[in-house]
């Protein structure tokens, strides 16, 4: 064998080894890597990154498309936001790994593919033998869901001979299997592990042949889902109420676990946990089934001809058109000719004075009313103190849209007097109804107000916006629009700083 052949052979071998090494490095920390090949995760304090294992769903994490944002920037959900807050608290970057099923989540946790499972896990005695858990932060109750047009079952005896749907190998499935010892004659319809709550409800809502009779779902997931399935209702609770908590993998060291204890203690005491729970669940029980059914029907029959006007309003103001449509539905049920006894008129129910200030010449013209209402809401939102973040900023602006900015300020002042957070809608909402009490409103600048109506106004819009966001796609916007929005935001911020400086100079 010649030396040239040997050299070529060695070169080929080196290339092959290099390729194998490159492939090995590239898959080492992916879900495809075998356990023996993966590099163990390091603590967040070493890497600056914390990995959360979670599930896709309305109570965990889901993608709500937002114009101008990437998919990874439009993730939302109770568990997602809670985990993000914790990551900020410890100064780490959050990374979310969405498991396809509950079983896959538990396996990933066992194999140390993430630090914490933030997925509404229940610390059962069986799971406590496998994982350490953090403090409980929420309770879960499972319910039997049925078609409200059918006879309401009262106990599991009424379910005998029927088909009950549940997502396979989940805690709800375990609850249902436990009942088969006492009620062996009902059929469990175990849906695939990656079935989301909405699909589970569709199985019950369907009138097609082969549809299931009932479903088992927890109260939070059903409260969110029922707005799109107004014909469904809870029959009775199934099993006992259970606590949920984060579960730790073996790579979550003692310091990380102790950090979660301090975090949950802090957010309970400062009201952050209550505000987060209110953000996702506080409004969902304040909408009647008949309301949800009506808005879904009008989304199909009335909204199509109004959609271009709402799109235009978003382009002018930067406010999501689906929120603007929710305001319009709350105000007039999308009736351009609506008129109230107090003189407000049109689809967005503008007063004559507000219409003049927003440049609306004809309040009964749908396009003018929508654009004018959007401009007015934007003005109110810009008036809310800059330190107040979303979504409270928008919710407070909506209350002002309903009853004027003066009454909003009175409610915030009252909230502060009551030792509550005047920058939080959760607390301001508690103060608003007191504005009709003489002993209260006489001590405030703007006097009497039907504050409970402002609260109901905002809560209704939150529900309608949730429905519209689920059923309607976001407006596609080009880069020039986004650049314009950023320019407007910077200009507004600079204007506020300049005003503040001017005020300070005047005082001095």
C-alpha cells in the first residue's frame, strides 16, 4: 500500500469522525438524544437559563397570534406567565419545552430534560415518590360536562351505559378509572394524549353519530372553553378538589427549590398571584351562555362587513382590531344606528363631544364610529400613567371609555385610600362600585358614578375579546407599520418625559 493511499484513507477517516462528532454535538441536547449521550443540565445560576417543561393548553401555555410578533413572542397562558415571572425573579432566561402529552412530560421530568414542570401537576402520593414539589398555588376540581339540552345527570349512576370522554393517561383519566370500581357499566372514551381541552369539548358538543355523551374536565379549563361551547354545562363535581404545584426534576438543586418557596411566598403577599389568577380566570364566569352564543352567531353574520373598518382602526392606532371589535360589540352589538337614552350614538356609542374631539362627523357611519372610538380608546390608554403595564393599562382605559377618565381617577384614589393597588385593575375594580355611595362619592372630585356598570363593561369586553381572539386571525401588518408604531411609542414617551421635566422646572 502506497503512502498516498494511507494518507487518503486517514483523511477520509478524519472526515467521518468529524462528521460523527458534529452530529453528536448537534443532537446531544435535543429530545432525540439517548439519555447516555445528553449533557446534564446545569443550574440556572451557572447558565443564566431555566428550562420549564409544560403542556399546550389554555391554562398552561398556548400561542395567541399577535400581529408583528413571532410565534415564540406570542406565547401566553397562566403557567407560562407564572414561570416567566419566576425566571425574572431569579435573573434567568426562561425556555419553554412543550411536551406532547402528560406522560411525555413526566418522562422528560424523570430524565432531567428540564428544571421544573410548570403544567398544573397534582402532587399525588404516587408522584411524590418520583418528584419533589413546590408549594401549591391553585386548586383544581374536575367536573362532568354534558349537553345542556339533555337531561342533567345528578350522580354517576345516571352515567351508567353512557360514553364519557377523557384525555388518556392524565389525572382526569385516573379519576375516572377510580370510579369504575363503583360504577363499572359506563364506557371510558380515552382520547389521544395530545388532545387539547377544546377538542375534548367538541366531542361532547357534536351532534354527529358517534359523539360522546359526557366529558371530564377541570373547572378552569371548562370555564375558558365554554365560551366557545355555550351549549355545554357542568353537571356535578367528580372526585375531590386537588391542589396543583410545580414539580422539580433531579437537576433542580436545593437552591432552586428554595427560590420557588420564596417566590410563591412573595407573590401571595404582594398580590401578584391574585392578579395573575384574575387575569386569566377572573372574568370568565361573568358571561352567560346566551351571550356567548349570540356573539358567536354575530361573528359569522355581522362582523364580516365590519372587519375592514376594524382593520383600518388597528392600522391607525396600533390597538388589536379584535379588542376594538369587542368594544363595539359591548357598546352596540355592532349596530351602526344604536342610540341610548343619554344621547350616545353609533356602533362605538360616542357622545357628541367625544365625536367632535375625534373628528367624527357622522356618528351613525360605521367606519367613522369605529375609527373614532379606536382613537378615543388610544387617547385614554396614553393618559393612564406610564408606569402601569399591560394588561391593566388597557383595562383601566376601558373603564374610562365607559364612564370617563375623571371617574377612573376617583376609583384609583379610592383604591389607594383603601390600602389597595391603584395601578391594578383587580383592586380598582373593587373600588369602583363604591362610587355610588354618598359617603364615598361626596369626598371625591367627580362625584356620583354607577361604578358597577364600568366593572361589568370591562369584564364583558375581556370575554368578548377572548372569543374573538380564539376565532379570528390577527391583522397582518408590514414592517413599515411596526416601525411607525415604535416611532409613535417613542414620541409619546419622550413627550411625557418632557412634560414631567417642565412640571419639575415650574415647581422649582
